[in-house]
């Protein structure tokens, strides 16, 4: 395993997504995947308080509930950092993110409390705002987050799926009030780049843009550390599975160019496409932590092996230059 840091705290350079655990991935498989991840040195796991409300019979808290149980059964405490998110749970059963709870002070306080209970912890390691809430002033959300930090209920704050201008507004608001700023950013990101003017198929997904990367670089140049966490890095299996076609937004000439170089580098290094993608992300500038979702131990093993794959600087540059 490789390691990196989130604001000084060491975590594995690969984060494991628990979105399907306890629902579409059955309990035995979910536990086997988590156990294997930890045995291989993995220390960073991701969930949310709404996973997976959209599957048949789903309530939205199956993943957190499963992780809480696993944590208790295995006696896992601080050695595994578990990140969760709030704000995207629908308020009307049977609907989607269009009726999300949002990021009001009341929701932030209530949802954080529910997550602490389900995960069986006094202090959440990392809490993200899952999606933008245009109806709540950012001051209200940041103030409520600050309250949680002040109470010791949350260690680290993050924002997911927010437009770059909102990140800047959140930073400015937090700093103006002497509050902890959100230092972890979570977006969809992979080696293949979508057209940013074409919508992604998954409701609520927001892709990291060149502007976001520029924001992170500029912040770091001013001494503000950020950690960028990249979800859906393997495009749900589309790099390797013929039955999982790339979605429409990837249908452009840059995809053809990038897949050609990806195959070249995979052949040179004796690795799979997925492994080269993960190795490219782990060598990314600005720094990126790939957040992989898997539905079997075999898929996890493929991802874990990527932590041993170091691309040469020339290979990394060649991959990056393809467009
Ligand atoms: N912040 C957000 O809005 C947001 C959004 C999405 C996800 N996330 C987080 O990011 C995590 C990862 O997201 P994700 O979309 O990658 O996970 P996911 O939705 O769980 O999908 C991953 C899927 O990719 C396929 N796959 C994984 N490894 C593979 C391999 N080695 N070979 C072939 N296929 C493979 C599997 O599909 P099959 O099961 O069909 O084999 C697997 O179920 C989630 O668990 C969640 O924690 C966050």
C-alpha cells in the first residue's frame, strides 16, 4: 500500500468506496472486501448518509449502518478513517436528489448526529457536504459545520460536487469567521475526460474541471493544503468491460487518443487498463486520491495491485499529454 496525508493525518493512497455495501453488495461480500482492504494496509473508507436510497427497498443509510456494524465487530477504531457525507438524502420517499435535505444548519446538526450513531463513533473523521444547496446561504452551512468541529463531533471538513466559485465562497466565509475551512474536495475524476458541456448520466455527479485543478494549485501556492478525492475512477468498469459502454459525454476524439496511450502503457508495464488509470491518478498533480468502488475481492485485488505500479515520468507525461 502507498500512503498519503489528509491535513497531516496519514491515510492509504487508495480510498475504498462503501456505497454499495450492505445493499447491492451483500453483507458477506462487503465484509470480505473491507477485511481484505484493511489487511492490505487500506485505511481510508468512504460512505454517505444516503447510500443507497435509489435501489429497490433502499432507505439511504444501509452503507453507514453496515460500516458501523463492521467497525464494532472487528474492533476497528481510529486506524481506519471513515468519511461520510450529508445533505443529499431525499425528503420525500421514492424521489431523488431534487428533494434533498440540503445544507441548512438544522439538517447539518441532525444528519451529523445520525451518522455518528450509525457509524458508532463520537467523532466523525471527515464530513462532506454531499451536494450544493443553492437555497441555503453558505454562511449558514459553514457555521453549522464549524459548530460540529467546535463540539468535537467532526475532525475534518469537505465539500463534494460544488462549483469552484462556491468553494472559494466557502473558503472565504470560513476564513473571515475564523472557522475551519473545508480542506477535502470530492469530485468525479478519471483518466478519460468527459465533455464538460454534456451532462453526466448519474444525477448529482459533478466532474472535476480544469478550473477546479487550477483553484487547488492556486490555493496550495498560497499555503492552503487541499486533498482531492476522485470518485468513479474506473468509470464503473467501462475501461475493461464490453457490457459497460462509456457514457455519451466521453464520445469525443480525446477518448480515442487517451485509450490508445492507455493500452500502450498497460502493455509496457504488464498491467491492466484499470491499474494504469489508478497509477496515473496516484501520480497526478495536483495530488489526487482515487476512490474505488468494487463489488468483489477480485476487483479490489486488481485495484490494490495498482498501488505497487509506479509509472515512469515519461509514461505519466505521455498519458497526460494524450488528448
Ligand atoms: N461524492 C459523490 O457524489 C459520489 C458519487 C459516486 C460515488 N461516490 C463514492 O465513490 C465510491 C466509488 O464510486 P464508483 O462509482 O467507482 O463505485 P461503484 O458505483 O461502487 O462502482 C464501481 C463498479 O465498477 C466496477 N468495477 C470496479 N472495479 C472493477 C474492476 N477491477 N474490473 C471491472 N469492473 C470493476 C464494478 O461493477 P460491477 O459491480 O458491475 O462488477 C463496481 O461495482 C462510491 O462507493 C462512493 O463512496 C461518491
